[in-house]
C-alpha cells in the first residue's frame, strides 16, 4: 500500500533493522525549509528569505542493547569519516514515498547500563541517533 516496503531507513544502501529502532522514538521531519538572513524590519514585520533547498531530519533511540547488537548497529555507520556523512533512503510520510539524500550523523553518546565482567559483555542504555540531511533542491 502506498509503496511502503516495510522499512523506515536505509544507511548506505543497507536497511537499518527496525528491531534496533524504538518505534515510539522515531521521528522524521521531512523537507524542512532553509532560510538565509531573515530579519524583522523597523515596523516589526518579519521577512523570510526561504531558499529552494529542503532538508530532512530523522531521530530515534535504540532499545537497550548488548555489545554484539551494538556492533551490528556500528557496522551501518561511517568509520572515522571526517564529516560522518552517509547516503540515506527513508520513508517520507509527507509524500507517502521513499526519498534519498546525503546526511550527516552528529556525535553519538554511548552510555553503559550494566557491565558483566564474568561474561565480558556490556549492556548499553538506549542510544540516540540523528541523521540530518544536507539541504537539497527538490
């Protein structure tokens, strides 16, 4: 229905497994307008200079995960890339279709919940990810 194929996000051509996305935290803000040099004049009237480029932001948290699952998630992300950029494809609910773009991933904080010294394992708290698209003309 509507061309939805059962996935929300691909990173560099690989589906980001939905089991690593807490559905209630997944937000997509599609096609955000970008502005340049907006101002309020002497009469108090606000003037927007809307640019043709649009950008989408995707944010979500993972569930708590053991180290082996975190390794799987990390395999989808750039490894020490200078700008943390990735190619993404995502379901755009505004357009009821998939859309592609280039995005960057802001720094991610990893918070251990439990360290098991006997098993040599770590259980991580929920981890927040964001994918912020570079502006593209659509």
